[in-house]
């Protein structure tokens, strides 16, 4: 009978020791840092999380006011009175309701079709008075149905005759061109001629009153 061989125990290998051990003392440093932190907090003062306001006031604790800034005068912006705005709003609403109901006329001078012109030698007040009907109309011409060339010739003859007869205020009916595909062609032509070719013979012109042709006619004041 064979004898069992005894297993020989190997000696434990010695641990390998590296020459470069940068983290050898890391645990010691960490324990020391924790100890110092605990010692730096006084007893009874447990650190509390701060909100944004507390951080802000702590950061601004040493900030000092520059008193010279108190002397700088900032102009106050005048605030429109609420009552005044309401008054204007109510007046505008009442005026609009009056126009819709036919109780009040539209001011032609507030429309885009209104036209006026005054010779630079005279004051602008003249055309305002002209539009208001302060000057009596002594003669008139209606250019409806005229083609452009015919209208120019008729206008030239009309103005020459009015000057010969000593008239001061005349009316020219040009229409509004609402049915024309090209718009108020006659109106543009008449106002252009009066303010250029015939400007030396004219003091001014303006849109007629609502009951006298309105936006489709002109009052012309001759020099």
C-alpha cells in the first residue's frame, strides 16, 4: 500500500512594494482635513444653507453709499392724467357716434383727400378761411366728363375770364374719381396746374365745404 505524499505548504509571497506611492498618505490627509473642519465650527453653530438673498446681503455688507449721487437731479416724466385721457376718449367716441348717426359732419380737413395750397407770399390762414367759406364764390366751372387735354384748356380759359372780370373767388369742380380706374386724375391735374403754371395769378386754393362740392371741388382765391 502506497503512502500518501504530504503536501508541502508554500510560503506566502512577500507583497510587492512599489518605490513610487503617491497615495500612500492620502487617508491620513483626509482624516486631518475632516478634523480641522470640525474644529473650525464653533460649538452650537451648525452651518445652515443660505438662500440667494442672504448671500446678496452678505456680499453687500461692506458696500457704502456714494452720497454725491443724491445730488443728481433726475427729471420726472410728466404722467398724463387719467381723467384727461378718459375725457379725450369720450369726446372721440361721441364725435364718431355723431358722424355715424348723421348728427355731425366729417371734418374734410382731417381726411386724406383734403388739399390746400397757398402762395408763399401770403399767410396760411388765408386757405383756412377759404375752406370755411369766408369768401363768396363769384363763378364756377364743372370739369366732369372732360378728358385731360380738354380740361386743361377749359381751365385756362375760365381763369383768364375770371381775372378779366375782376373776380376774386371761384370754384372748380373736378370730381373725386371714384369710378375712374386710374383714380382722381382730373383732381391731380388741376391742383398741379394751379400750384405751378398759374401760381403767379393765384393766392391759394383749398377743398370746398361739404355742402358745396366737398372733396370733389376747389375754392380758388385769385390774386
